[in-house]
């Protein structure tokens, strides 16, 4: 199906779109692709059934491709538009007048409102899943520390992700590197500061929280994905929202620890003050876990 | 012009911060005005009152004969204290107020060092005056009050018996001492606490050390400031009296330790301030001028 | 605490077109007037309601105050010349590159496009206790909240503290001191030209001001003399992130080296004290010596004498030592590089 013929409608209850799952927990790709897959299978099943009703044979004799549903191995077929028209004529489950019993009540409301306008695919994701679904990132960083100023540069950085099937490489790369930079920010600067006597915030301005800037990102920054489909989902894909944050932060801190020794810091962010003070004294100079100074 | 400057504390409360330093001028001008008024009073008005002074009871010649040529008034220790205290006080006032009138310099260190010197000298004085000097000689007594009333009645033209001569210290002297004592103790008390808020070798700087609230601290600064400017007026008056011709013998005694027999007999009542036969020579250091109790 | 933020308060705005008109306004409104150059710092103060001027005098229309011209063998930079103009000026880049480096180290490109050289050197301290509107000494109060046993003070002073422990945040100031720049100040009594290092004052002198400007005064220009043009420069700024950040410390030096020995040197450093420090004692100590690591080590140790750490800023002592060392002896290559 060419893109030009697709109408994409973003979440809009005025157009009777159903609720979707929220984006969160790094579960979005996994959850949405499964649900989309279930609905697509429902659409294909209905197309095959309509074709079999009109053109004879069994539904499984038909396949859907090239904007048509047609008999496998050559033979009669119909366009999707014709199938949709037939769906309205057939009614029942085909145009949404009859809905599966297991779907969410919001989906029921939505499908009811949209019924009778064409072939309506409605399905619940009832694919089996064993356990929970998580993605993993192995992150590698190389830092160069200036022992006289305490400043350091991240010279090399690689985040290797296990996200199942890669659906969209550019989007995945942006997600992995962008989230890695958030993690780098936690390692190299981001904080809030409170006065401990009055209990009032001191860092009130955006620049006080020191998010990383474009000049703070690693000089060489790469990503890669192993690309092994996840067997617990029919699509094979998983989400990768948050995991690079932890990886980015930990990789920088570990690289610094490797460069400076384990006794220099036990907190983040790590800046010139932490590094120089500890190197000068020959022992950790900041209370472990004392952040926000 | 307000008397006190206020600010908003970190917790959003209105708290006093310090006095309005314009009050310094009020105090300085007040001190100078007093000086001028007093000089005019003494120069013109008080002349007539002086005419009655001769009525005061004279000392018998027997007593006069016992009085040495120089009468010890201030021991070496007392004079040393006075000199140290005066130096510290001047240092404190100048370091406090010169920056306020536009002479900019890093004054805090000099100020607290002078403050420490003043504090130590005052502690010394407390012990010295309590255990070695005649402690009560500086406090106004019944006779002083009566005589003050007599003088006042005479000054306003009423009939009153002649006031007696002074004991060791004239009433003005005693009242001045009382005023300095109050102002000094307040300024020292607050100043010592305030030292926790600047860098000194004694304690790590900690404005929260005593657990006072921002408001308490604010009032402490106000009190310190008010007594500070009060001291400006008091010291203007003190210097003025020290330089007045008729009081110069007292000033001299604060430097050299003694007054002459004539001044003693003229101004002081030997019964209220008896001096022994073995009073030391003028200006002798290491004086034995312990007053003989009355 | 009901504090209205982020909405511009009411004030009377003046946009004079000449220095004379500006001086008249400043003379008329004195303490009530706020001089605004690029506006980068001004709006925070105003919107936070911490500074409440009745009158804002915007210098942006005063053409005489802006621009760089050759004068007296050197350069004269108008006070409202933007940092970007300073950074990009060909003669600055060629002969006074330490200034272009220093000015380019300030803030971010957007801020440098709007921020002025006069504003950069005259800006107030970034002490967050002071900027939070707390009644500290610098705000006319009776406390330094940044120098207490519980204070958060990694950015604060190790030298020159006098009750207040704030630091001067300017990146161009030390470069200007190293170049022996002269600051031209217009006062109600006339024009006054001061050495760069004397433009700044510490809390001991006046705890509420960062520089010599009094109400009614205006910084009009900064002159760069020819004496130090094209000498050997070193500038380094240490900060938490590589752009849009104030210095943890910066250092600037200009040296004339003859026969391998330091013949003349000017050395300045900022963010260690409430004013940019010219390290004259260090200059004296290294004159006639070779500009090498050993001289640098000695200079660094001398520079930090008397430095005193607060709760979280002890790192500034080795940092200052090392920056002074580098400013004289250069940067040593890492052993494995």
C-alpha cells in the first residue's frame, strides 16, 4: 500500500479515534506493534472471507497484496475498495456493526461510531507473551581527563542496543544517541541545588541545571543494534526509550573511574571540583552520594 | 528617613537588617550641638551660679595639712586600661564609620581585632575595679543626687543649700561612666556574638552557630548600630570635657595619675574622698594609690 | 512568599542617542537609574523583582558607544560593542587574540551576539544566594549565606573574601588586564581613565559593588594599548560545560620573551575572588626566568598563597596553581600522547 493512499490521523476523539496506549516505560514500540499486528491480521482475515464469499473457495486461498485481495496462484480477485464496499453491504463484523467481545469499552464506543463506513478491523492483542519485555543497551565510553584542571572530554562513545527487530534505523539511532546524551548529562553536569540551612532552591535558572550542550557530546558517537527479533512478539520489535540513559551515565562514570581510580568519586555529576579536590587530597573529598552541590 | 533598614529574609519574612546609617549624622550632630550649647552655657549663663560656689564648705586646715602635694587619682593599671580602651574605642568607631562616610577600606579585620582588645580590656577593668579599686566610688550615691537637686534649684533661681564638694568622681563623671557602661556592654555583647559571622582565628565562621533567627540577628545588628552611634555622641562629649580648661587637671590625672593638692581641696570633699598621708609622688608608676575606705 | 516572576515590572524607559544625553539622565536619576547595555543580565534582575529601578536607561541607541576603531597605535572598543564583534574583529584577532579567545569563551553564541564587552566586564556576581534575593551583605544585608558550614559554594571565592565570598564571572576581564587595557569612565565630573585592574573592586572596599562605577557614572570605552599587541598569549577557561557556562576559573597571560627569558609579563585570573586578580607578585617572581614548567610550578605555588577554601571550593586552590603554571610554562603533553 503506497503511503500516498494512507490517511494518517493523529489522536483525535472528535474523529472517533480509539484510545491508544500511552507512550512510556520503554514499552510503546512493543505494545503498539503487537496491537497493530492483531488488527492487521483481522483486516486480512475479513478481506479473505469477503473474497471467498464473492469469488468462491476458502478464505485461506486468498492473499492480500498490491492493494488487492486475490486468489493465490492467479485467479479472480477484487480491489480493497471493492472489498470495503462489500463489507458495508455484508454488515455484521465486516463493517463494525458486530464487535468482538474482548475489546476495551472505549474501543467499542469508537468502533461503533465508525461502523458502516467500510471494512472495519477491530481486534484485541491476545498474542501470548512469556514474562516481561525489556530492551538492553551496552554502552562504551572513552574519556580523557586533564589532571591539572579536572576537566574531561568524552572522546569515543558507542551504544549497542538489543531492541529486537529494528523497525526504523534513523529513528532508533536518534533515540539511542539522544537518550545517551541525557545520561551523559546526568554524569557530567545536571543537578538541582538546595541550601541546606534554609531548605530553599538555589539553582533557579535553566543554566544552573547545566544540561549538556552540543559541545559536550562525545567527539565520536556511534550506535548499533544486534537486530535479533524478539520471539515474544509477532513483530519482533521492542522499545528503547529509557535504557540508553542509564548506559550513557554509567559508561561515562565508569570510564572516569577507570581513569582516576575508584576512590575519587561516588556520586554524580562529576566535575572539575570533584576530580581536582580528590586528586589533591589523595582521598575522596566528597561524601558518597552527596549530589547537588 | 527610617530608623531601621528592613529586608526580606530567605523565608520571606520582613526582618530588621541594621540601623539606617543616616542616624550616624544625627548622633554626631547631636554630640556637637551638646558641645556648643554646653560651651555657651558655661561661658555666659553658669557664671552667676559659680559665684555661689564659694559658699561650699571648705576643708579644715588640719585636713589640708595631711594632703600630700600630689593626690593620686588613677593607678597605673587604671590609666593603662583607660588608654587601651580609648584606643580600641577610637579604632572601632573609625573602622565602623569611616567606610559609611565614604572612606573605603577593608575595615572588618581591624574592627574585630579592636573589638577583641576592647573586650579584654573591659574584662580586665571589671575585675580590677571590683577587687582592687573602690568599686562604689564610680556609682552615684545619695549625696550626689541631693547635690544635683540643690544645683538645679539654684540654677533656676530657687533657694537651696550649697551643694557639697565631690567625692572622688563628680556626678557628671559617674553618669558618663554609667552611660558608657551601658552602651559599651551592649556593643561588646552584640559584637562578640557577631564575630561568629566573620572570619576570625577563634571559630569557624558560622552565622547559624547560636541558632538565632534572622530576626534576632537583625535586632542584634540594630542594637550594635544604635549603641555604636550613641558612642559617637558620648565620645564627642567626653573629648570635649577632657579638653575644657577647667577639667584639664582631670585629663592630666588620667595621663599622669594625680591631681594637685589645690585642685583636690578646691573640688573634692576630703571626707568623701579621704587621701592618706602616704600618698605617692605625682606620676609614680606602680602606684599604691589604693583608696582608703571611708 | 508571593514573588511574581518572569513578568516585566513597570519602569520608565529612556533610550538616549548620545553619551551626553545619557550622562544627563544618569545625573538626573542617580540611584534610581539602571544602565542597560545588552540586557542579558538586566532582565533577570528586573523580572525577579530583586532590583527595582524606577528608570532604565537603555544604551542600545547610543552609536558613539559602539564599535571598534584604531586609536593611539592600539584599539578603542566602545563599551556596547557586542562580544561577537570583538571576537570577529580582524585586528583583535591578529594582535589581541587573547581578547578574542577570552570573549569567545563567554556564554553562548546567541548571548555573545547581544551581550556587550562593557556589560561583560561590569556584570554583577553570579552568587546564587545573592541572585536569589537573599539579604546578604552584597544586597545591603548582614549575612553571607555562601560562607557557612552548610552553604553550597563550589563556585565561590578562595581569595580576597571579606564577609562576601562572591566571585567576578567575567571571561574578558582577565584578558583585558593582561593586555594592560584602560577603561574610560565618564563621571559627572568628567572623563576618568583607569587601568583595567583598578576598574574592579573587592568587598573590603565596597561590598555592594563590583566595580568603580557609582550612580551617574558610565563606562564608555576600553582602550587597548600597543604595548602588548602580538605578544605571547595564554588564555584558559575551566568550566562545567563547554558552552554557556560561567568560569570555575580562567587565566590570561601576555608575555614578551627575549633570549628565552621572560622580559615582560602581565598575568591575570578571574573567578577566584570578587574582582579579577592581577597577579603582580607572580609577575615579579617570574620576570627574567625561563617560561618553562619549573618556573610555572613556582609561580603557581606563589599565586595561591593566602588562598582559603570554603566548604566545597577547595579544588580551586590546585586549579589556580595549575592554571598559573600553564599560563607561564604552557601545557605539558600527556605522557602517552
